[in-house]
């Protein structure tokens, strides 16, 4: 079941160090719908972080892109 939220989060490229802000529009146990500027520049795999300075997060894979939104499936905890 998806839960609507407007939570700030950050995307870190898989294996990268830089982060970029995003908004979690909705969330489920399996994944999230994210709102991000220039979603076409987000790589196919990335880590979703709930705080900017954390080293942990959720590994994700992009399932779809529409406008400013990305559908992300969780693959495991990072």
C-alpha cells in the first residue's frame, strides 16, 4: 500500500559522493515516487537518502520517468 508524503530526501548516484535534493511524493515497502528537477539526469541506479549527510540509504532502480517524476523500486538497504 502506498502512503502519500511530501518528505524531503536526497539522491546519491550509486557509487558516487555528490547528492541532489528530491521530494518523496509517495512511499511503499517496494519503492517510491520521487519528484526531482531534471529526472533524465538521474542514473538508472542510485541511493535514496532520508538525510543529506547519512552514509546509509535505500538502493533504488528507476522503473519509469514521467515529467519531473521518477518511479523507483527498492533493491535493498545501502
